[in-house]
């Protein structure tokens, strides 16, 4: 079954003799300036065809790869909530004391591992199977890639793109954050988020979230992962 699905997706139901597939191959093999064909260029590229394909994309290696394309937008944040956020950060524990939302986001994106792994197991089945969660512990770029995946539909950046990834910090009652109807399917998602934050709201030696930093990391991790899968390509 898996073979047939892959075969039909790449080649089509008619097989390699199908007219559509043959037309695609003919176009793919047309010469480009210089007389070579696209496959010849790809296979003669230094380090092989894989490196040629990789040249068309920016594979994320650090936060610096995202920083120039990342924009934090606070325009939709209620002034009262913005002042309250500033006050909270001024009195926050040492890790977030006096820091900005931008710092908090970067701190999360540069992190490694699954925040609150025991609690995460209770929601693991909600996460798309496309995501290789095993990489969370081993890869220093896992959070960077899932963040890009959730926003742009793929875990990498297209080279030369001018697209800016915007992160909007909004109030809880923002129309784009809270559905108009309480019985809408996505309402449960937001209720679950509030529940998760409530559960992680008490920090101490007997809770998995020892401080606000770990609770925020868990919340961001959960929200980003849940956003992956509805529209995506690899």
C-alpha cells in the first residue's frame, strides 16, 4: 500500500509509460543555457545532486538563519496587557528578569529537548506523525525547524525569498485568537491551552515545570507542534 501511494503521488496511476509522466520527463530533460540538461547539472554539481537541491534552500543551522526574516509584532496587543507583561517580566525569576518577549522566543528556539516530557506524553497523540519527535533530544535545531514548519509549511527556508515571518503577540480576547462561537472545533484547542498553563502554573520542587521559563517553553512547544500538519510539504 505504501509503495502504491508513493508511486501514484510521484509518477501517477498510469506508470512511467503514462503520457503525463513522459511529458514531464521531456520537459525536465530540455537543455538549459550552456547546452547541459537540468539532470546533468544536478549530478555534476560538487558533492552530488543532494548538494544541488540543498543549494536551493537554506537549511537552518542556528537562530541567526531566522533572525533576519523574523519580525515580532506587538501592534495588536492591548496597552494594558503590554504594561502588565512588562511588569511581570520586571519581577520575573532571574532567567527572564527584565527581558523582552523577543528574548523569550529566542531562548525557546535555541533550546533542546522536550519541555516537561512527562506531561507532554498526555498530549503526544495530538501531534502529527510527520514530526520526528525523536530529533527533539538530539538536534539543536529542532525547535527552529518546527517553528519555521508551523509558519511556512516546511522545515527549511527557501533561498532568496523575501518573505518575513511575523509573530503577533495578542491579548487573550483578540478576535483572531478567540473564536466567535464557543462550539467551534478550535475552541477546545484554546481551552486545552489554558488548562495546560493552569496545570503548569504552580512551580516548585514537586511539579514538572520548576519555573515560569519551563512552563512557557512547554506552551510554545505544544502550540507550534499542533500547528503543523494541516498544510505542509516536506
